[in-house]
């Protein structure tokens, strides 16, 4: 064999190439799909002495799931109809006679929440005992969990830690009996689970109940709320309002609370309290007062010259949603080029003498309507 320096250098270069371990990469390096969708990763060999063998595995050398498929040449890994348990790392390992290298891809699977309670209902407890119910939710993205009582829109105060949302009572009362709902929600959906809690009281202890737990009424109407209570001796019934005094125009007779001419400020939670020598019990009615619109125009009169810009704003108070519409008095249509918007504004970039007159805005909601007038005076 020729041992000249040139031959030695050439051999060194060829030997280094033939002995090179493979270099691999995976595209994409991370993918996020919804449950039921498919994801594919391609393993690419950048360099290395042939032949190069490819092998796909999960992290920690776990076997691929049964819904994983590898392409004919071994480069493409497809996770078909992805399931939540498919999330994690997938490794492409390339090897040849000189060594091996690994590239990693990460799969995230989004799915709707699932909820589970630690106890199965109905849950029967005795009055005065502490009670807690844990609700565990899974899902991706991580769902938010809330507790509420069936028949009420109020969100209950709970404690959340380590993906568990807990509703608890240090001491339960008869009025705590009812169906409670744990709801979990993320971008993929909503799930809920219910539990019935039954509080068993001692003989004679009061138990209060209301005729309606929720009511929606119209501004100005007279409203009655009824409360009944059982117990021995017969409980005394009183009414109060959460974090506020009762409206000054109210009467209580025989457990019935009457509110005369209610206004929007009277919305809130009303509490019936039944008391006797054995204890007390509460029941709740949530009242929402809705009102028809009240419209005003700003300004209600404006003086302009031809060529000036007209800008009117219709303001409406009342229960939303409120629709606002502008028109002209005398069954005359709005001037050409006028612009009215959903927020109640009316604009004319350059007025003419013929644009003078009375303009009317009408505000409407599901209860009623109201109108306001604006007088536009144009003089040359």
C-alpha cells in the first residue's frame, strides 16, 4: 500500500465520513390537536454513513400506542384519531455502524372536560355536621370549575387546590338541602355533575322554603314573595335582604313579603328566616328587576349653517340589549349620506337647508320602548 502523505490524508477524510454517526431532526418538534384529530411527525436524517435505521418509540422506551402508524420508509409517524392519553414525547432514533442519535417531538391533545365527585349522591347528613364535597376535573386546556346550586345562577364560594374544587359547610342547616352542580369548562366544551345533599334535622327544627328561588320582574310593578316554614313550635318568619336593608315600601304578613313599585335598585337576594327554640332555617329568592328604556337626545336642539357637520347622540337607560333607531318627524326619511350607528349616534357630514327639522330616536328592548326628539335648525 502506498504510504505517501497524500494518500494518508485522503484515507483519513474518507474514513471519517464513513464512520460518522447519523444526525436527525423531527418536524414539527411540537404539535397540538383536538381529540379525534390526527398528527404527523417526520424524522429527517441530515447526515451519517448509510445504511441508517430509524425507529420510533415513546419516552422511556415505551411502546407506541395502538393508534400510531409508521410510514413505509419509517420516517413519518402518524397518531390517528388522537386520544388524551396519546399526549407526551415521541422519539425518533437513528442508528448506523458508527453510533446513534435521537430527536424528540411533543404531542399535546386538547379535549373537553370530564368531572368526577368524591362522593355519590344522595348525601345524607345531620343538621350541625360539617360537610365537604370534592370535584375533580380533567381536560386540556385545564378547565375552570365552579359550584352552583340548582335553580340559582349564583356562583358559590369554594376552595380550589391541586385540580380539585371543594364545596364545604363547617355546619349545615336544613336550608342547605338541595341539588348542587359542579361544572367544568374549557375551550373544547362543558361538563357537569350533580349531587343531592339532604340535611336531616332534629324533630321540631324549622325548615323554611320559598315559593320561587328566582324571579324576574318589571320596574314599577308590585311583587310578592311567599315563605312557608314547618317546625314545632311553629317558627317565626322574618324577611331580610342580603347586604342591604329591605326596600322602604314593603310589608310582611303571614310569611309573605310585598314590595310596592320595585326599581332596579331593589334587585338582589332576599332571605326568609324561620326561627323557633330548636334553631333557625333560611330560604332564598333571587330577584332581578328589569326596566324599559328611557331615551334622551344630546343635544336636544342644535343650530347650524349649511355645510356644517351634524352630530346627535341618543342615550338610553334600561335593561340591555337595547336597540336604537333614528328617523325624521313627519314621515320624512333620513337625508342621503346620513350615518347612524348601533351605539345611537347620528351624523351628517355636510348639512343642507333641507336637512332642518325634527329628528327622533327610538330605543327599544324586550319590555318596551321610549323616544326622544332633537330639533335641528339650519340658517344661511
